C-alpha cells in the first residue's frame, strides 16, 4: 500500500514538472517585454533595466524557469507586474474563497447524488427512479453559470434570502462566510450531482448483476442486504473516478461562478490579471489550478486502492 | 432483464432529442441566409422590448432582435463544438489505435503519460493560457476544447481497442497475414465506431456547454459575433428588469444540450451489444 | 421409495415471460446421496437448480411443488426463503473467478453465512469460518482468512465457495457445473471433496453437469434432461445399463466418440519442426521508469509434426500452450530456437513469406469471439485469401468461397449471412472453412471443440477427420480435455510449466505414462463405466 502511494506520488511529481514546463514555455512565447509594457512607451531605458532587474527578468530563460519553480517550492510566487506586490499573499487570500467553494460544492453534489443514485437503482423503474432520471437529464444540460443567474434573480433579488453577491470575509464568522458561498455552491453542485447520480445508479445496477451478488443471495442475504454489504462498495469504484474528474470541473466552474457572485476568488484574480497582462500572476494561478487537479487525481488513485484490494499489489 | 424503459419509450426520447438537435442545426444553417432581423443593426429606439409578435423573444439593450441573435449564436456554438470534437477525434482516435496496437510498448506508455498530462489542464485553463498569449477569440475556444477532447477519445479508443486485440477474430486476421496497421483500420476501427459516435455526441454537448462558459467569461467568441454565452453575460446586469435577455439564450443552451444527451443515450442503447445479443 | 426423500420435486414447471423453460420436472434426492442432473446447453438443468433456490430472473412463473422435508418451498415467502438459503440449502456455482466479492476477505465472506443465520458475533463467526475452511482443505495456516479472492487460484476459490455453502451444514447442497471451469486434476480434487462432505454431513447433493463421466463417478441417481424435459432417470447403474431413451444412447455415444481415421503412412515426412523454442513474456511495467520483468512461458520446446499426422498437445491452464500456439503461428517472436514449416522458417511479423504463412491456419475455441460481427460469412472466410499470390478474379473467388462452405457442410447461400445467424456448431464449421480456404498443410485446433455440446462435438470431429484424409491435413490438436485428445490424435505432447514433460504415441502415453505429472493427469480423468 505504501509502495503504491509512493509510486503514485512520483508520477504526480513528474506530471507537475512537465506541466510547469508547458506553462512556462507557453507564457514565454508572449511577444514583448513585461517591463517595457508596464512602464509604457516613453520609459527611460535605465528605468526599464532597473525594473527588469527587480522582476528577475535579466537572467537567461532556463535560469528564470528554475527561479520560478524554486520560488514556488518555497511558497514564493514572485512579484506582480501590475501591483508590484508579492503574488503569494494575493493568491492565498483568493484561495481561501475558491477552495472552500469547490469543496462545499463537491460535498453538496455527493450528498445529493448518493441517495438519489441508490434509490433510483434499488427501485428501478419506479416513480422515484423516473423522477431521478428525468431531473438529472435536465440537470446535466444546465450551464452552471446560467443556473447561478437564475438562483440570484429568484433567491437574492425576488425573495431576498441571500445577498446577490460579495463576500463578507471569514473574519465575520463561519456562518456568514458559508452563507455567502451557498448559492454559488448550489449552482456548481446541481449539474455535477446529476452526472454523479446517474453514474452511481448505473454502476450499482451493473454490480447487482454480478455473480457474487447471486452468491450472496444463495447464502441467505435479502436483496437489500446484498445491496448494502456487497454491491455498494464495488459500485463505488467508477463513482470515485467521476468524483475525481468533477473536482477539476468544480474548480474551473468556481472560477467562472465567482464572477457572477462578485466573490474575490482566484477566478476574479485571473481574469483581472489577464486583462492587465499581469502574466506572472496568470502563470502562478494556472500552475496552482493544475496542481490541484493533479493532487486530486492522486487522492482518487489512493482511494481506489483502499476500496479495491486488487490494486494494492500492482 | 433490462433496466431501460421499453423500446418505444426509449425511441421516443431519442426522437425528441434528435428533433431538438435538428432544430438548433436548422436555425444555425438558416441564419446564414435569413434571420427575422439583422443582428448587426442597432435599433436603440426599440431597446429592451419584451417578447411580442414582432420580436418573438424581445430585444436587447441595443434593440437587437433576441430571436435572430439566438439563431446566429447557434452557428457559433455548434461550429465551435463540432470542430472541437473533430480535433479530439482526429488526434485522439489514431493515437488510441496506435497505442493499443503496441500494448505496453514505449510508444503506448509515452502516449498515455502525455494523455494524463493533458488531463491535468481543464479546458478553461488551456483557454486562459491561449488567451494570455494570443488574446481571446472563437478559435481560442475551439482549440481549448479540442485539446481537452484529445485524451478523452485517445483513452476511449485505446481501452476498447485493447479488448478487441484480445479477441480471436483479430488473431485470425493476423494469422491471415494482415499487418497491425491494416487490422487497426479494417477490424478495430469499425468495431469501436459505435462507441466513438456515442462519445462524440456526449463531447458535442459538453463542447456546447464549454463554449458558452468560455464566451461567458470573455475567452470565447468576440463581438460582433453573437454567441449564447456572451448574450448571457451581457444580460447579467439587466436580469432584474429584463429577464427575457437571460431566459431565452439559457433555454437555447439547455434544450440543445438536452437534445444531444437524449439522442446520445438512445444511440448507446441502440448500439449496446447486451441488447442486440438477445437476437442471436 | 422406501422413506420420504429429503428433496422431492413434483411436476415442476417454469416459464420466463412467454418462454416455457421447464415442463413437468419430477425428481428426488435422499440424505447422504448424490443426484446427478445431466444435460446439454438449453436443457434447463441450471434453471431447475435456481427454481429450488427461488433465485429466478424477473418474470419467472413457477408451479408444481418442491418439497424439502414436507415443506413446499414454492409456498414460502421471500423472507422465509432467505432463511432457507444458506442454512438448509447451500449452492456452489460454475465460475469461481466471479462468484466471490473481490473487495472482501475470504474469511469475512465465509463468516457472513454464519452471521446471517445465527446470532454469532464477528469473532465467533470467523472462528467457525476457520474450521470450515479447514474442512474444505484450505487450511487457514497456509491460506489466512485475511486473503482476498484475487490472491487465490480458481480451485482454491471454488473451495471458498463450497465453504460458504456448507458452513452451516445444510441438508441439501446444489452444485451447478462446479468443476467445468477447472483443470482436470483440480476437478478430481473438488469432486472427491464434495463426496466426502456428503458422507460426513449426511447431506443431499445435486450435481449438475454437462459431462456424463463427471457425474458417473460420484452420483447415486441420475436425471437426464433435454429441452426442459426429464428424458430418463433412475439409479446410475440402471440408467447406464439400460439406456432406454434414444437421447440417452446418443449422449453416451457422443461422450466417448471416436471418429474413424486413416493412419498416416509416410513416417519421415516432417511438416513442422519446432526446435528448442523459448518465449519470454514481458510483464507490464510497474512504473514508467522501472525495468520490465520477464516471465518464461515456453521453455526450450522441441517437437515435430509429420505430414497428415494428428498431434495432441495437452496441459492445464497456464502451462504455456496458448503462448506456444502464438509462437508457432508467427504472431509472437520467440527468444530462442527455430520453427520450420515445410522447409521455410516461421518468424514473427511481416517478415514471414506469404507462401509459408498460408500453409498454416488456426481454429479457436470460442465460436462467438472468432469472427468480426460486422462482416458477412463470405468475407469472413475469404480473409486469408489475401495470402494467396495469384490474384483471383471475382468469379473464381466466389466459387472458391462456395466450394469451401460446401466442403464443411454448409450451404452456398450462407455466404450472404451474418455470423450472428448461426449456432455455435455452425460457427465452428465457418471457422474451419476460413482455415481451409488457403489449402493449408497444417491447422492448429486451439481448444476448437471444447466449447461445444457433446453431440455437436462428435459432428465436428467427424468433419475434421474427413477433411484430414481428403486434403492430407495435419492437425495440432490443443486441448485440456484428455479424453478427446486420446480419441483423435496419433501422438501426444504433455506440457507443464512451459516445458514438454512427455511425448509419444497417444495410446502408449495414455496406457503407460512415464512422467509423474502425466500419471496424475491421466488418473484424474473422469471415466464413463464401460457399457456395451
């Protein structure tokens, strides 16, 4: 088990190295010099040179790559071209909104999808099954940002249950913070929950058709006992894959949804930086997003091995 | 012992889906030749009109006809999604076939690692990177979604092809002296085609959602080209007094995606060997 | 009937949807006795078992009575049946590889039977499981309760399934083809285990099989079924001696069928020479950078096949016979040694001469997986024609296809049909037609008759024998079924762990085996009692 995790960890590190190279090279293709761009057309050559020095642009490209990666490893993401401030605290603040939002949405999505999927599978063909299948079909087709807009106009503008946007800050209390994230989290979670519920249902139905379920019934287990003791854990394996994939969708989705709710998260930061051509921030946030996706893939792999003993040896 | 609704029911879903998709495609095609109003023509006097006999879906803040804009927007959505699926298939399928024909070789390993690497970049992240370099455009959206589709098709093709390579009829073809390359196209590809078509409709619908999302945040189609996603982002500030601006483009997305999904589900059942095997 | 039987089935009828499956089945089992149910595919033998367990697919309608100690199981509610299953009646299945839950340990799975029906706690149930696993000869000292199913072989898993079924000493055990998926030596062990358990627990056993010889060895009574009807029943001795029903006679004849064959005359004409061949498999890489490991699947194998000769190759699963087939066919390279077919070298890949390749064809085991489902039969059997040098014109090609179809007993019009329109036996004929079309000198029969019912198998063996004499064909007959190999081959090779451990004239090897492994194999073959 430990060797399995270590091996996956190595592959995670390699993926990150390759990803950082891709991101660095991609951003480096951008024509023009950030320092001249920041100082405008009429800048003195000396000032530009000084700024280049300050931003660490006056070394060779490979050297800059190593400086960038080395900095990130120490938690130093460099200096913003636009604000001339440290990128790290900037990102850290934003992360405190985006990450909880994505996790909140993942939690909601799982909490909705599991019961819905299990009920639909166990009462196959019943009214409950049809309701789950019908509503998830629509849920999958729903763009989360449009759904978010509808939620805002109903719950914030019409009913005034929630604020239509903004974030009070975690220091005003956990409840106030969570409340501000609730509508965005629902908007993100519902479409994902629809996918997850369907996967749960079909995976469970497949598992219920397996030989070992028949064996369990021959031992005297009722259909329900066979489901809970034997089918569920086996059915979880494909569901885990989808949960892993969903996290990257949720994170990307969060980046978009934040714009609707005026949440000062990574999404707002990255779009501002894009328009201001603050490429060091873009570079760092993109790297962070990729890191999150790769990390979740790793966690899903480990979860696989916990659920399925067959994978531990490989 | 089928989990599915009876044949007729499933058929009806598939036809409903097909009709929805067809509507979107017809709207897109017709928009090249005719729209009720010219979408590039501003008509400030008639701005923010509610839906009426003249303007079926109302007008926007520049007085443009929403119905016409949705027709032209269908063009953007569908073409971006189709080309993106095309990119995914054009690269992913041959790569998957090649990897499967040399299982566990260095080629196979390398292709799969590259796949994993691309998987680490969500379409949005690719779009951000491309925008940072080249600026935002519809092409940007196509490339971002297209790249994201490559590993999807590569993995699917490889997985299905691997299990086919184990089948006796492939061995028989090899005993008949056919090369791996020829077998890949003569035997493997036709037998994974069903799967690719079904996945194609799924990726098509995901592509429409992704295009809308990218345009919504300004990383996709740029003005004056109308797109469903940008219509929604424009409507954001006006949703409280002009909800029709948000409702109709949103419905256009939902119905097109729903149609594709229903159609895809129907296709999957139609192709499902577990159902067809009953006939033997 | 002297006393009331343990299980008494009367007038059992079953239909699923509109489809009638069983018609008026009656039979009985006594405590401590074994009832064998014999039938070919579609006979309804498994459905009889599932009717007793009341584990039938949705839409099944059962009538009649299934009495166990006077209680009619068909009158019981589902909840009452759950108490009966596993406690009064245990069941063992055909496929041990899929019958166990892959994510639970074997200890927990055996203990579950106990915990479902008694008030025992986990620890207590596990200690019972410990004793039960010992009884099925899977001592926990060697195979701890914490093992997972994938860590056991097929035979060991079947022991676990048996342990689950007998943990509470049920009065009746149903075994549905319990040894069909197992090797012959494992089969013998499992059968003697079942017999021992029957005697020790005074349990009734229903043994369902397609194989007369398997049942003949251990059953007291026998029921022969065909298309949902009992055609003959009685004690094994009386049924075997009398064979009242025509189908019974047919079944007996087919089970020990020996096709008429002409023996070869020219002894020195070697067609295939396999010399000192080894094949290593690369194990899948564990990670991107680690060096791949190797496994030697075929180890310095040498033999020859003469023109017109039938050579048998026997061995249990995993012995390397499939790998050897692939190497001989030039599908995989060998790491050592050489293969010469009719004077020309056999090499892997495209380097082999077309002319050499066309002299050797193959027929596989599974008649369902052997054909591309998207092509018509005409195209399927014409595939190897691509090896024939002279480009045939369309008319000659069509004529060749028709003639080949006719020569394997099919019709000309079959060329226009798709493969799913044919039965298993017909498909095997099509596979033979495909192998025959290039006029090869050697056909490799890789378990080619193993998936067929005995009566169909006899027909295919006849066809093969006719073709062999008509075209001076040699066969390499690969099978795990030793009795078939004995009846159709001139010489035989015995393979174990990648090596040929014994080879010689078939009769000589079967009557006077010299290698201990061959002795064990032959001793394990279930045999039909001699009847005349």
